[in-house]
C-alpha cells in the first residue's frame, strides 16, 4: 500500500510538471496561431522536418549534380574543372546500347544490364514469395506467431551480416557443399560461376527482405472483412475464385506499395551482393551502385564526376518508376470507386 501511495504521488508530481510545461509552451503557440492561422501552424510544425530534408537530401542532391558537371580526380569542388555535360556524353557514347562492349563506358552498361535483370527477377520472385507467405501466415496454423517472427527476423539483420552468413554457406568449403558431399553429390562453385553467382545474389536478397513485404501484405489481408469470405463460403465459391475475385482485388493497394518499395530497393542493391560476390566473377554481379562506388571512390582511376552522373541517371530512373507506380495506383483507386 505504501509503495502504491508513493507511485501515485510520483505520478501526480510528474503530471503537474508536464501540465505546467505545456501551459508555458501553449502561450506562444496560441499567439502564433492567431497571427498565421491554420496554414501557418501547419508550416510551423513541418518546418523542422523540411529543414532536415533540405540538409540531408536536397543539398547533397544539388552538390552531386554539380559534381556531375565537373571533371578530374580531385574531391574538392574548387580543385575540379567545369566540363558541362561531358560526363553524360561519355556514358551515352555507344555504338549500340544493346551491346555494352561497343560503349565507351562499357562497365556502366554491363552494370545497368545486370541491375535490370536483377530487378525483374528479384522483384517478381519477391512479390510471389511474400504473397504466398502472407497467405499462409494469415491462416489458423500451429505456432503462427512464431512463424511470423521467423520470417521477419532476417529483416533485422545488417546487410553486411547477411552477406557474410550466405558467403559462408555458398563458398567452396561452405555449409551447402558440405551437405551436398554428405549426400554423395558433387560440390559446386556457387560464387565463382557467373550464372550461379547471379542467382545466389537474387536468392540472398529475397531471403533478407521478404519478411518486410510479407508484413505489409499480411496487414492488408487482415483488413479484408471476414463477412466477404463467409458469404462466399455460403455460396459454395471455390478457393481459387475467392482468391481472384475477393482477396487479390482488395489486396491490390498493398501490392502496389510492395511493388514500389521492392523496385526502389532492388535498383539500389549493393550491400548483400557486394559482400557476397564483390561483383564477380568478372562483372556478372556488378550492379549500378557498386559501379558508382568504385568509379567515385575505390578505383585507382577514380572519376567522381562520372560516378555522380551515373547516380543522377539512376535517380531519374527511380523517379520514373515511382511516378508510373503512383499513376497505376490512382487508376486502380478510380476503378475501385466505380
């Protein structure tokens, strides 16, 4: 009883202090609201976020764009020469865009082709895997909470840790080859053959991120009214028809969100793939972000301007993809409203 009394007294003191502080803060806020109105108050509360956005997003973007218009290997802008659009011209100097070897910056186009192939395969497989996983975890199964945690756990790991774990599994003397030898099978050079290394990077990326997209789709599934399923069951509708006519259309907003996020993440692939394969063998798993990193910082013949131009082009592609997905989302909403 004495402890409860002390706790209540502490809570009362705390609430009194908080109330007085709020009263002090309320005075200037009320004065500001009277002078600026509702729109002014909205701008006031948005200002800190906009300032952070400007410092950490807009200003670096402008600096990056300026770098793309300069040449040389120096890092500081005052030591670099203005070359205009020369870096962009060098990237697009190709005999045929379908043949990277005919391009002046052939490694860029190889990285772009690898990234495009990675995005198409990884995003497609990711969405299918996330959808199937969400449908299973939405059912009444034994240990459902445990399995949900298991599928989400890889999302919590650092990308570097993920890459190191799977490199340990896929390497020549790794766990996977050990299991294969135990089963009487021949070991395979998973990370030193072009095709297997490429698909290994896709598989590792899916494993690392599928839990996040599953969570989004699972939230969408749980938001679908149960009455619709009960009515369909009473009508004797098959499970396949229920999925195509009820589940998928009502889950479409969540699927579009997953598609947009997965596309952006896939285009920016770097961490897991770099730790897993370092871009090899050869350039079979070199993606755009790794090209930008090596061109701007890691290469002996570094060219920050060329790396900046490549990043600007990649950002433009991301903007186009995002706008296209937003337009598709709006069309889907209008169809649903009808």
